[in-house]
C-alpha cells in the first residue's frame, strides 16, 4: 500500500492543501484529484509532451514529476492561461488552425507560453525548438509556428 | 458564396485552446468510478490449457473480473466470422484479450491481473504474411473452413482469408509482345496511426439494463452495432456517446475496450473507466497492413504502359476484420491512375500473429503507391524518359474505367501533375551535397456512405444542426458553413455538435475522406427543406409568392424591395402559430457515387552520402479538392497528411521479434517532431464535383499517400540507388551506397 503525504501547492494562482499518495504523478494529481483535466496523458514516458505544465517557471512533463515534488511550488496549467480573457496565444491558435484534434494543444500552448515569457521575439527556429518536445500528429506543425509567431507580434 | 469558401476557425476551437474539451479519459460521471484493465496475452500463438481467476476475484479492492465465460457465445466479423472478444481456446497474438478486471485503483487492478492464472501451451508463430501463406505454415485458425464468410470472400485456404483477382485483357500475350518488361518487389512494413490520445472508455450500466459508453470514436454507429452484437443486446440498450477525439486516422473505428468496460460495469454495478497505455495502444490497436508487393510491367519503348501483373500480400493480423475489404480495394487501385489495357492482379489477405490490421488513412494507398510510382520512375529512367512526361502520357482521363469497370468522372490527374512540376520549377544550382527530385501521384477514390441529418429553426431565428458525424477534419464547421449559406444566416447563429446514437439519425463514419461529402449532402438536403418551410411561412406573412422571396442577413425579404422583410426570429415564432408547426427537417442520403481525388506531390531533397541523413529542401503538394468549403481545414488536412506520410517514408515501422513488437513506445517508434517537419507548399485545384455537396471532394486521405514514393524517387535521383523497402532510413541509404560501390 503506498503511503500518502500532505502537500501545499498553488495551481493557476489558487492555493491547495491536499493529501496525495507518494507515488501519484503530478499529471494524475492535476487531472483526477483536482479535476483539472485540461492537461493530457499521451504516453506517461515523457516522450510526447501532451502533459506539459510549468512548475516554478520550468516547463516539465507532468507525467515524470511526482505530486509530492511540487510541495510549496507554483504550477501553471492550460486552465490558467486565460485570465479570464483568452491569452494572445489562444486567440492565435484559433485563428490560424493551429489545433485540429486538440489533444496536443494544452501542452503545446504551455510550451509556447514558456517560450514567449522568456523570448518575446522568437524567430521560426526558436519556435520549432521550443515545441520540439510536443508531438502533434494532425497539423504538421506549420500552423502552430504561424500562430506562435503571430501571438508574439501581438503582445 | 458568402460563407462557403471562407477560412473559419473550427466551431469547437475555443474549448480546445482552453483545455475544456472532454476527451475519452476526461469523461466522468457522479459517484465512484472503477479502474479497469485488460489481461493481454504475452504470447503470439498459444493454446489456453486453463484459466483461473479466483485469486484475482478475492483480492481486496477488486470489484469484478470477467472472461469469455461472462459474455454470450458470439463469434463475429464483417467478412469472416473469426473473432471472439475474449480468446477462448487459444491466443493468436501478443495482446489478445484473456480477461478484464475492475478495481478501486490502478495499482489494485494491476495486482489483480498478476493473480489471474493462465496455463499456456506455446505454438509456433509468424508475423510475416509470405511465411504464413506457405503450405505447412502453422495454422492460425484451424477451424477456418467452418467459419461463416460473406458473399464475395473467395480463396480462403490455410492462413489465406481472402484472395481476390482482377483480370483484364490478355496479360500473357502482352508480355510476350512487349518491348521491355520490368519486375520489382517492394515491402512496406506495418505502421501505426499514433494518434496522441490512446484508446479509452468510460462505461456505465444502469438499473434498466442499458449500457452507456463515453468513448473517443470515429464511428459511433458501427461501434454500437459491434457492442450490441458482442454482448447480444438490442441497440436501444446500448448508447455510444462520442467524446472529443484526440486523433483517429482510422484506428478508432473498431471495438476495442468497450465490451470489456461494459461487462465489468455490469458485474461490478459501478461505472468503469479504461485507458490504454501507449504500449498497449501500439500493440492492440488496428495498425496499417504490412504489404509485400510484386509489380511486373510491360511497356513500349516510348513509355506506353501495356500490361501490369501485380501480386499483393497483406498481413492482416489475427482476424480478417476489414482486411478483406482493404485487400479487395487495393486490387482495384494497384495499377495506379494510368490507362493499362492488360491487367492481372492477385491480392492476398493473410492471417498473421499480430494485432488486427485495419483502416489507417488511405488504406493500402501509401503501400501501393510506393511500389507503383517507384516502378514508373524505374521504367522512365531505363527508357531515358522524363518521369513527368511518362506519367502524363499514361494518365487516366475523364470516363476512363477503373479495373473494376467503373467510369471515372471529374478526373484532374494531369492537371495536378503539371501544376506540381510547374510549382517546383526548374532545378536550382547544385549544392555541395547530392540533391534529387522525386514525384508521385496519389490514386484515390472517395465513396460516400449513407447518412441522415436534421436542421431546425429555433424560435429566436438561430439554427441547429442535428448530426451524428464525429468531427475530425473540421467537418462540423463546414456543415455550419453549408447551412449558413443556404439559409442566409450568420455562421455564429448556427449551432452544430455531434449527437450520440440515441438521438442522432444514422451517420456515416468519420473516415474514408467522406464524412463531409456524406453528411454534408444530408445537411444540405435538410437545410434546403428548412429553407422551403421558411419561405412558406414568410410568403404568408409578407403576402408574396414563395418564388419572389430571398434569404439573407438572417431575414427573408421580397426580391427588389428589401424593406418588405421579416426576420428569421419572427419566422421562428410565427411557425409555431402557423398551421405548419415547428420548422425542422431530417433528410437522408443513400450511398453516394465514388469520385476520384487525385494528388501529385513532388520534393527536392539533399542527402549526406556519409551518414545517409536526408533533408527535405522543398515539398510541394497539389490536390484536386472540388470545392474547398473551408480552405483552412483543407490545408490543415493536407499538411498533416503529408507529415504522416513522410513518417512512413523515413522513420516509422512496427518492428517484431518472435511475435512481440519491440518498439511500442514513442522513443523507438519515431513520428515527426517539429524539428523533422519540412515546410509543405500546398496548392489546391478546385473544379466543383457533381457528387459532393456544393462540389466538394473528399480531402483527408490523398495527402498521406505519395510521400514514400516521392522520397524513394528523390533518393534515386540524388544518389542513383533504389530503395525498395520502407522506411528509407540513413542506414539503408548507406548500405545501398556501399553495395553500389562494390558492384
């Protein structure tokens, strides 16, 4: 039987105090314990990036992080991107057809946000590298690059 | 047109970019949800001597265990009834279903699986279709001769579950008289759709005996039928609610987890959620058929194609499923979009000890085109002809017949060829490394299955579409555009979402490039009926003839006198008081005529002869799309399809060792990341087609078809080596160059 541990964590600016099993991933904590199902599971091995979130200004695959590790940390997920108006990235994704099935989209947006927060003026290669850990099977990536570049211009 | 032809964002896009969309694993119901897992066979071929579940059932936290004993005794299969949901006497592939458990959490479920005791007697297995075809190969279905087979399934013997043959003219005489004969064999291994969202389901079984599943599916009606058949339940007791779907590409059509989830939910009297791991999805999904292909072609010295003898061998996995249909369809398209008077095509669908291979975007297309278009280039080079000219010389034209005898209409193959070549332009100055160009034509026929749809006018003048079609390609948005166009309303006033099997009229599946064609035709029909009803009510109100009225700007007005008008909001209200009642219509379309959807792709590559590493400098995709209802969706389909095709060309293959897939993960099964993706120059050819709604042709499949042949031809152009097996990896290029040097 796994043990549990108490954690205090801020998710999208909201404070939570929760008891979590020690072997619970951050991904499953967000999805099933907090009900924030926007972050997706694609492989649970850190290969696809669908579970990307930002923890204390680091972009991570939440399937490879334990919930216990984010005690007293700050987590940003897709649900916190609109505050409450849509982030320029979200508007740009909608405009440019950067989401088809939408499954990679939350992770992709977090990776894009992570880029723009650090590099407000990325060139095409910067964008391609920033999203290289996020697999997409539908779009072929070009509309995603267009959207991120457009959002950078707008902000 | 005001709305059709516009680039509009998808109707559900805001849910997608905010993370609000509910995909399969997100679906939830009130109360406790159990965690379900399947016990899968670790062996590729084995008899089940005994199966004991008591220890699993007794584990604390386990709420249900089911095996074949809990299901009715049903064998099923569309073309050959060779499937049972749970393996009974033997397992036929690594991943075959043996049992399922539902427990309070994932850990307990995993423990329970390990407590199920199965005694196996191992049997020899094979994952190679040519091996499985040989006399004396271990029989995968010993009782095959007694299986029920549908009409039209022929040649069943041993591990061959279907052999179809097409003959035209006199191939032997043509070969005897030919100027030149070319014979080549090719191999395309199994590849997987690799949608980002693994299979999942949430199942609930209620007190009235009704099963409800929330499931990402491309085909909720066939899924309902499959569940109803496997569990012997009437369709009114099975409700399939499609969730948002994280990619399908053909791999989310057949029943996978659903019957187990329902059986568990029934036994446990609690809802059950099941989610495949990525590894399970790779091994127990429905991947693309591996093909061995032999093409023997007779030509005149001027490049005229005279005859083609083709042998196709497909490895279909442990059950025939839709493999029979795919192998038959492959035979029709195998010769390519060319006029060839003499044909002999044999297509074999063969059992192997792997997961069932089924539909994956453009079934058989990439494999056939890899062989056929590679050989066209081989021939052109040998005869000293330009590859483009040779294709133009032989390309099918309007009213030419397919090998099955159907006359093709709306054929624009030559236009796609010429345009692709023109856009690629003249050769640039050579770089430091070898460069080459390759081209290939996708030969695809889009059908159109029966569909029904409803359109209704709300009392406030807004409009709702009632449709069961699952939105993969952006079809829902296009349906809204079609409706808005017909009724003269703003697209923001049209609501469309996918309804489930309890409420939606029967819908085609979202596959085969025909969701929009089929459902669009039904919606168009229903919208036109609703338009008639609106006119009826308006003509009374405006005291004008129905034929003198026009719809636009959310109102109906008298032609020529725009101030004599009534809003749709008023019409909506009036209708309820009018003797005709609420304004609504449901219309059906029967199976629609096939149309050709051709595409020509061409690419320029640069290869490093020391490492074999290949870079795509330019990639041009020209496709004949009829009418682009939403150009943004159309381009999106093409760009995505090209990328999947390039994956098959360069890096993807399911590899096996003694019956077990050795790379069921995203590290070793490599799909394109952003750093691998070249830019794709997309060009659309639009000639409205008679059999599609407002002239639209199917778009989704042609783009995935040419890339493997394009790359193979470009590599030959650059290096003079011919690779006949996919994927075209750096190792293969290096080895081929070595071989070339030696000889």
